[in-house]
C-alpha cells in the first residue's frame, strides 16, 4: 500500500469528502480549511510536485483548472477565487503529491504571506 495520503484518497483507501472524480483527477475538501471553500484538486497519478511535471502531464494538469471552475461554480464562489500550487517546503508544500488548492468564500490579499 502506498504511503502517499493523496494516492490513498484517490484509490479509496483513505477517507475524504470527495466532490469529483474521473479517470484523471479527483477533488475533495481540505481537512483543515483555510477559507469557507477550500478544495484540493489532484491528478490521480502520483506527481510529487510542480517541479516534477513532464510534457505528458499537460492534459491532466489542464484538467485541474476545468474541474476547479466547475467546483467553484457548484459552491457559488465563481465570481472570485484563488488557485494555489505550493512547490517545496519553504513555499508551503506539505504533501508531496501535486495538488491545486481552490480557495473561496472570503477576500484574499496580495502578495500572500
Ligand atoms: P500544501 O501545504 O501541501 O500545499 O497542502 C496540503 C493540504 O492538504 C493542506 O491544506 C492540508 O490541510 C491538506 N491535507 C493534509 N492531509 C490531508 C488529508 O488526509 N485529507 C485531506 N482532505 N486534506 C489533507
Ligand atoms: Zn500520491
């Protein structure tokens, strides 16, 4: 069994509040939400992070944006939201399976902390 928590969620081996899943991507609620809407969208295939993406990942990674739009609409935050991909510990990446954060439901500041 993999020790990657997001692989386990994708494969149904760990609990999560899954909102969307197809053959390429899975979306689920973040366990520690940082905003009223905080959803993670991940490629089903294990990619460590943004620094490890390859050209053959482009179609799947593009789909992260499409699913983000659909989920943002579903949760009523389509007018504004923030999409975040942290890469590396010092940038805030704590799970080494590439994931896009969809944050919505409150105002955001720029630059981020
Ligand atoms: P990162 O810090 O790597 O950009 O984001 C990782 C996110 O995954 C964090 O917001 C954290 O709350 C979330 N997370 C970590 N473990 C789990 C888990 O087991 N289930 C869910 N649903 N979210 C998790
Ligand atoms: Zn993984």
